[in-house]
């Protein structure tokens, strides 16, 4: 598979058919590609395995606690903040505002990191929640339900991160900053 940031020949010095020592005014480095869905799915699966393993480890140590409401609310809050930052960023990019490149890179990195971390946490909460299915029938619905709400909150973090990542894209036709 060819790297998307390299020209067809694979060598950035040969982008316009020039010899390796010549300077090129029209050479522009490649763009970052968005985080793929395969990466996010892999993070969810890894999180599920780790969440399941966490419960097994906690049981063996005698300290298995259910997911609390504060982490659930925190995940939903972080997801909402990310969506808000994505909207502000999108307006700034589309409005051709003067954007600080360093701030835009920071937002891009934040979006990418939150997308992956949210997917990992979503899988972790699902895996952890599924372990409570074998518990007491009286507490099963509450514990599994709270874990699933936490997983949905983590997915809101993933969605907010992806939206922020997309908002940082400069549309074609806009010049380089």
C-alpha cells in the first residue's frame, strides 16, 4: 500500500520529475488522512478485552465495583465540549478567519486522541458491563445499564473527536496559511 503523503514514485524529491538536488516551488507535502474506522473498531475491541480483564482482576483482588455515575456524566460532558470546539473550529475554517497554525494542529491532535481514547473507553465499559450479567439479578440491570450509558458517553467522546478532526480540514480553494 502506498503512503498517501508520497508522490506516485514514492520519493518526495521526484514530485515534479525534477532531479533530487533541484528545488521545487510547487511541491507541497501530503496531508494527514483521517483516523480510519478500522483503527476505531480495533480500539473498541481492545477496550472490551481490557474491560473484561479488569473485572476479572478486580474480582481476584476482592475489589470489583460497578461503574459510578460521575464517570458517566464526565464522559458525556467531554463529548459535548468536543462537539462545541468542533463547531467553533469549523466556523473559523469556513469563515476564512486567520487561524493560528499551532492552535489548529493542537485541535487536530486533540480530536484524533479523543477519537481513539473514546473508542477504547467505550469498548472497556461494554466489556466491564458484560461481566455483571452473571451477577445478582437484582443488581444486574442497574450495573449493566450504567456501564452501557458510560459506553455511550465514551462514544460521544469518539464522535466529538472525529468531528473536531474533520473540522480542522481546510477545504480546497483555501490557500495555505
